[in-house]
């Protein structure tokens, strides 16, 4: 799929078919994260692939939505703060690096005919417990991965003129 079509067709899927995802597709999604840029090429994260079957009740404690556990797979990206690059003013780039890697995975999934949905409004404590996350590591975001069972709604986006300035803030 060409890039413009890919980014226009990607949407937040909130219904998934009861169909497993081929392992080769999961590998391609994970490779997309591995190839994602990160500050100083640190890649300060680990990715956890969770098979949802049999874990639905535990996953619902993390994020309580039926469609979240419908997907056969959930992917979590976990940031390791001490491994992330920090700018001179103290700004740590962990969230940025994890977001780039997650976005690469989500776009790769879309390219493979799969659906995803960024999940950031989850219970960090339940996620940490379920995934056995050690101290110093933070679950940054999750996404279900599966074949969509819904259709995209209308994407509402601001006009480009509302988002872009030239040379200085306007």
C-alpha cells in the first residue's frame, strides 16, 4: 500500500473478528518497531506481545472494553527510563521514542490488513501487575491487534492552516 493511502485508511478499530493473526504478520509488526528511529538510537523499550485467549478478565482490569479483549493479540510498549536519551535541559525522550515505535507498529499492522487502536487511558498499576513489569520500567501504550470487524467512521481533522505556522508561532 502506498504511504498516503496507508495513513488515510488507518483508523482506531473497536471491533475485531475472532480470527487469529498469522505469526509472520506479528513478526513484521515487531520488525517495524525495531527499525523505528529513537533518540541517540537507544531503543529504550521492550515490547510485550500478549495472546488474549484465556487472559480476558485480567486484560479487562487493564482496560475495560469488550473490543479490547476481542482482538487475538495485544501489544504493549514498555519504556526503560534510565536507557532513554535526555536532552541538556532535562527533557527525557522515553515517551517520544516509545510513541515512534508504537506508531511504526500500528502503521505496519494497517499495511498488513490488520486493525489497531492506541490505548493510553489504561490502568498503569494493573498493566504493571499483569505484565510483571520491574521497577524503573513503565507501560507507555498498548494496542489490540486483529482483523477489523467494523468499518471506519469519518475522520475529523483540523485544516492544515490551523496546524502549521511558517518561520514563527502565529
